[in-house]
C-alpha cells in the first residue's frame, strides 16, 4: 500500500537520541543545523531622536537632520575615514528616514559607529535643548532554538505514525504541561485576533491563513527585507530570513549566519494550528485568527519598525500604511535585543507598548534564551508586557531560559536538559533553506515557543469571556489572572522564573468567574514579630501594616526558620502574585529578607512573602520610625 510521506526534521542531543515513533524511519538527508542565535556586530548607524513638541526639529525633518549633523561635529565624528564596506562613504553625515507612529524621528548615518562612538554621539545629541530623548534603533533577532539543542536529523514519517498525540506533553503533562486540553471544554479562541510579530508566515496546511494578506511587512530597509527597494509592503508572508550567504557576512561576528528559520510560522502553529493534516498538531486557540506581521528579516530587524508594528497591530495609525482592519487582542513577541539598561533606554518601544495596552491589547514577550537576567533584554523588560520564561517537561526551568523578578510566569518551552528525548516542542515549519519550499514540522526549544503558549491561552480567555457576553478583559486583568492561576512548580526553580507554570484551564475559569474571594491578609503590629509561619513552595502569604503620616522609615523583614522566600511590598494594594508591580522587594538566598523604605507613603502597606522553597517557622516583622 502506498503511504503518504512527510518530512519532519527532528532535533536531537549530541548523542542523536531519536524519538520512539521515528526509529524506523531514519532519513538519508544531510543534517541541517538550527543554531541558537546569531551574534550581531556591535555597530550602530540608526538613531531615534524624540524632540520637544514645540521645537522646530519636531515639525521639520530638515531641522532634525541639521540638529544631528551638528551633534556629529560636536562629537568629533565628522572627520574622513576609509570607506565603509557596503556604503563606501568617508565623511560621516546623517540623513532623515521617517517619523515613527508615536513621534520619534529616525535618522540614519552614512556609516556605522562602534559602541564608543555611538555613546559619544548620543551624548552630543542629548545636549541639544530641543531633544527629549535619543536611543539607538536597536537590532532585533528572533529567539532561535536553544544552543543545547542544535543538531537536526531529518526523518521520514508516514501518516500511520500519528506522532503528535504522543508527544504533546506541553499540553497535558502533569509536571511541565499547561493543562490545555481541559481548557478546550470551555473555550477555543473563536475569532480572537493574535498578531504574531516575527518573520512572517509561510503557507502550511495546518494554518488558517485567512489574515495573511491582511498582515503587513513593516521592514523598511531593503537589505533586511530582501526586496529590491526600501519600503513597506502589504501582506504578512515570510519570504525567508537566511543570513548564510556572502551578502550578509557583515551582519555578524560569528557564527557566519544561518538558514531561514520560519520562526513566525512555528509561533503561529502553537498559537492556532488547525490539525488539518494527518500528522498535524492542533494549536492552543485553534479557532483564533493569526495576523502575521513581518518585523524580522535577513540579519534580524530594527526597533523602530517593531514599535510601529506594535501600534499598527493594536489598531493605531501609522503614516504610509493602511489602517489595520483586524486589530489584535493579543500581540506575541518572540524576539529580543540585549540592553544594558533594559527597556529604560527604549522610549519608542515603551510608548508603543503603552499605546497597545491603552487600546486593550495584551502584549506577551519572551524572556530570552541567554540564561541571564531578563532585566537586561528588551522587550521582555518593558512595562506593560507579560514576560514569559520556559520550562521543560519535568517542570524545571529550561537551562538557557532567562530569569529574574520581571518574569510573570513560565510556560512549556522544551529542552534537553531534562534528559528526556521527547521533551521538545513541535510545531509547523517549512523545509526551505532560503525561500519557502515544502511545509513540514519541526521540534525545538526556547522561550519564543513558551510565549506562544501564553498568547494562545490569553486568546482562550478573551474568547471565553466574549462568548459568555461578559465585559471585555483588560490587559491588566489578563496578566493578573494568568499569574494568579499559574501552577506551583513541581521542582523549585534554580532561578526566579515567575509565579509558576501556565495553567490554561484555571486561567479560563478565572476569566469566566471574575475576581475570587479576597485574599486573607494578616495584620502586623508595629515592632511585634509574627513567628511560626509555614508556606508551601510556590505559595505566598499576605500581610499589612498601617503607616502613619510623618514616618521617616518603614522596615519590613522576614527571618528565621528554614526555606527560601522573597519579599515584595506595595503601598495601597497587595502586590500581584509574582511581585512585579511592587514598590520595594528583597530577593536573597534563604529566609532573611528586608526592605527599608525612606519617607514611606502614609496608609496601608502590603507585604507579600512568597516561598521559593517550602518554609517553616518563619517570622515576619513590620516597623516604622517616626
């Protein structure tokens, strides 16, 4: 009997572990690597300058360019140098590119600057009284698969194998899964629009592509987009983002580029795959609509394009682009850029996220795959996003998932560190090394995949509320309820990665039920320790102390006993479960935590003690100095 064959590339560890259902179908194709990410050269040639509204520079592009060119001279950067590799330009000058949707002016230099030169120029630009803010137009990259899982062995599977029901651990595994199937009893995400801001989308039989033409390619630069001319174009299609050919050598230090990633297609499959083919896997919100928006191309993308794409996706106006007829209720960002100051240096990105939230759009961002502090990446560190870390099949943090107090929760992201060969995340993909070719499936790992799970569950929550004719959820409610319903980690995380693991069913129930009974609050008397408290791992206790006007210091402490806790304090209301909205925090190893707040706001201060590891015999103390 003839059997339909389908290519499914499979990631394996260095020992080339194969998944059980594919053992009899080893292919003969050469191995194809999916590297864990590229190292961009530390150069900058584009800057976003925000001028005061009443300034001539804010109104006149010519005045804006003159301002930057004066700064070039003041910074001593106008002296001739040998010609650049691509431009051949010797004397540095600035040219105007465009105005961003929310007001910043994008300028481009005639040649790139190194890090020291860029800082010097930004200082010179900032010295102009007309300037409110200046920032680099930072280079973005998709969150590729984790470096620990790079070897790919192509396999041939037949329709008789039916692999997905046996490897969808990320949906239902009681340790690391997200409790997805049970949520389908309540919601399917019907007609909720999820914008995937990524590499675009490739044709695939398991994807609803009804909004692909309605999407948009926001990459303006011809070099990055791969088009002959600069400019944005309609449609959210992915023509490929390969960077391993000679014309892209200047983008990276090492490695020397990679094949097309089809990253946006993979994210889309997790969010809303259709399971329409024999081997297909159903997405989390299978009746949601994916709006693909291309912001990543050859060698990555740029922050200015991303900021405009966020505004447009949420229904805002961007000059030169037709208004979006399908505003998204959810935006997913599986991309990142390192940043020494986190989101503080990216006013344009912050403003775009704030605008999306104001329009009622939830923005979900991947924590990043660098095994580092999330506060040093964008956009995950930006206010207004739900930052998501990755957990593996056993519920542990994926070894190179970023971490930190800014993360809201974890979601399935796969990983080999669990020592389990089927602990990866499968999704839709394409086999083209450059341009689109045959559609297929790929297994991989990373926080970009984790963020797709959270975006899909947010769509389930929104769809359930809409179907029940309940008031629309706000981004703040969705974040609070995702965090509040997260399942306790089965194993205490080695680093802070949020309140727990995504629980789709609990989140949808919470969305339908609304606010639960008020959380119990234990009152603290000034200077009187409360001893003997026990807290289960992942759980928290809430305390409150009333601070009178005129207090000079507020001192909040946890001490004694055994275990490991964090302390978050907030004036006027309880900190959320993960403490990310707290006014003050203490997060040291063990049980000894302390916060000292000078000139505290008078009124009720709430103190949340969260157990990273199970705690007993803990004492809590609140005191203030008048």
